[in-house]
């Protein structure tokens, strides 16, 4: 039977548990690099199924894959056919301990809850890391990885591939050039969740025997123990593994964590955002197992670098059968009569112009007057390096950063991506709190509701550390 709880109970009943990107001539720091740029980067992959499959393949184009790790033997053996010389592991801890100096860099594409422990272990061993979005499962984890990258002078990259798109970089340049004028609000939406969670799932299904190919303890990682559960569906997915973990509090970061690192990325970079000052959320009533069916999150940012304070509005899920979307009056300004918003996109509202991106990554966009008339896109002097190779381009820039000892070449490095992830994950905390939260970013704490600080991190299961 599902155990229903309200937000007050959720808070009271729980136990405590500088943006930088590459601009020509602006070197932030230098990492330890190879003696020769011709040397091959020795790369290990953690999580090589699903998105991890393409991630390690692309990493193999910029280095030698020397080790692969996955909790599912089917995924592991399938990838071993492509990289027969790579040593196989089910536990990243054992892989790193055994190979250590034989690894230069690690690509991590696991479920969200194991991103940080894998990345932190590798980074403390001075390995450069590439981590799929969202960077981490908790706000504190994002802070730790950002600080580790700086302390160890490592080359890092988060896998939000739109960062490599030329269109995104052009949009950033337009905003920096003042084409939109003062921006006080921007809106970001998604059609997620597209996986099982509330309202159809609010409780754990019955336990079943762990499949022989799945190493369940390694899947759980730092999360509290729970039995393997559920029957395999028509797409070959059990309740948690290999994809449906996204909607569960213990494993995923919900729709916000899944998509905002893509869809809000362009706006975040263009508006030079950093620490928010407050966050609030409205959503379906919470249950103890899965993220809510719908939510609207508002994150407030202060004035910075000549830009006025602004608010990010995030929309996810379905309420009363309808997708939660930006106000209709705003939609009418950027859509043709009878048209509908695409599944995910963003709108930046400026005093001089509105930018509408009907694109996951902000890589395609159109400008409108504040009244809603389409206007041509002006040319502005390019200031960001061009890439245009999408996901592979992310690995290319990461590898070049490693070889040249310049972490800033990878534009979604953890100095930037850590800040982006922190801000986004505060929205999930606000869903749990159910009231507006005042945020002290440098101190990493809420000033008006101290009991909400417990949701900035979690207690790790024995044997797993950050």
C-alpha cells in the first residue's frame, strides 16, 4: 500500500543526512597535461549501456579505452565486443583501485545517484572526468565536484551536448551583446516524465529475484538498500533498471534533473547566472518514493555583471491531463496561430526582444519583438570558439583540454556545470519543502527554513563515500 505524506510531513519526518567557460585568451587555470600531445589518453568507462554506450564509443575516438565497468553483464559484454582489450569490471571502486596509474580519464554514465561517488573517487586519484548530466544527484555533491576540479586542476566536462552546438553559442553571444535588452524572466519546459512515476506509481512493487546478469548491490551504490522489483516490460526494462530509475527519489533527479541541464543551459550561460537567491515550487502532493506528476519551479537570481535580477520558470509533467506550460499570453507571442509548443524548449523575455528556442539545447532560435512580431537575427561578432559537432564535439573539447592542460577549453567544465547543476537541483529541494526558500549560495544553506538543508545531500550506504 502506498504511504502518502504531505510536504510538512516530508520535511519534519526526514532525517538530516563562479561560472567559467572558454573564451579565447581567457585562461582560467592549467591542469597537469601530457608531455607530448601525441600521447593517447587512457580512458575507462563507468556505465556503458544506454547513453553510456555512445559516450564510451565517442571517448574511444579521442583515446584508448582500457577498462569498462557496468552493473549489467549484458551491457558489459556487449561493449567488450567493441573494445576487446578493455578490462571488464562490475564495480568502479575495484576498477580504479586495480588499474589506478593505468587510467588517465574516466567517463561516467551511470544512473544519477552514482555519478558523484564515481567521479569523486576518480578525481581524488587525479583522473580527468566526463560525467553525464545531471552532474550529480544532490546539491552538495555538485559543490564537492566543482571544488575538487579546481583543487586538483583537472579537466572536466558534463555531458549536456548542446553546449557544443554552434547555435547555442551564437544565442549566448546575442544575449551578451545586449540584443534582448534587460531580461527579467525566462521560461523552460519539458514533456517529461516519460517514464513511470507518480501518479501511476507511488509505492514499491513486489520483490523479485535479481536477474543473473544484474549486480544489484553495485547498482544501489550509495542508495539505501531495497530489493530488486517488478516484471520486465515490453521494452526490456524492469522497475528500476535499466531506464526507469529516473522517477525514483533514491536513484534519479526526476524531469528537472533529466532535462534542465539541456534546456536551461543556453539561458543559464547567456545570462551569466550563478548562485540563486531563492527558489519555490508548486507540484502534486508528494509521495515517499517518486517525484511528483507535475511541477512549476521558480528560481530567482540576483543582479550580476550589468544584468538585472531575473527568474527562471521551469514546467514539467501533466496537471489535470494537460502539460504544464508557460503562460498562454507568452506562447501567443512566439507561436503562429494554431501552433503548439514543442516537447521541450525555452523562451527568454527581454525588454528589447524575445528569444524563442523550440529545441532541447537552445541551438535553434528565433527573435520576436516584445509585442510578438518576428524579427531577423542580427549578426554579432563571434567571441566563443565554434564546434558544431554535438556529442562527439563535447568529447573532442574535453580531450583537447586534457592534452593542452587547459580545463576551460571544455565549456561545460565543472566550474560552470557544477553551478548549473546546483541551481537546478534546488528546484527538487523546493518541491519537498513546499514553500519559498531563501538561499545563501556561498554558505550552501537555506536561511529561512533550516530543516530544508537536510535535502541538500543524503546519507550514503556503508561502503560508499563522496
